[in-house]
């Protein structure tokens, strides 16, 4: 630490923090969310449409060479984790009752 360093640099976010951030945004939009922490596996975010409980999905957060991304359970990218609103829009659209 240098004398000018105030120690205010942001620490990198963890997988869990990214999932919690997306979960908070989806909950504000009326979806039900639950963070799952299975033994010996990575955490995921279980999301459900409360008006159509058959519409559910497990969202993952993974870090790659180009940063953190939210992923569908079928191994397709949703949006960069820095774009929580975009990811929430896409998840909400897929889980919408039509």
C-alpha cells in the first residue's frame, strides 16, 4: 500500500454477489428468487414466475476471459454481469406468462 492509497479501491465481486444483485433486481420486478448453494457445486439463482409456477429457470454467474456473465442453465449467455438491468429484462421476458 502506498502512502497515497486510501484503501478505497473496490474489491472484485464474487459469483454469489453477482447472483444476489440479479436476484434483488428480479424480486423488484415481481419474480420469486432463491439462491441455491448445493454442496460441491457452484451456487445458482432459482427464478420463478409466481403467476405461472411452471415458468422457472436456474441462472448461473461465470467468469470468463471477457469478464463475468449471467448464463441460462442450457449454457447460453444472458448478459454481462455488469448489465444487471439487461439481464433482468431478458430473464423476466423468458419467464413471462404469455
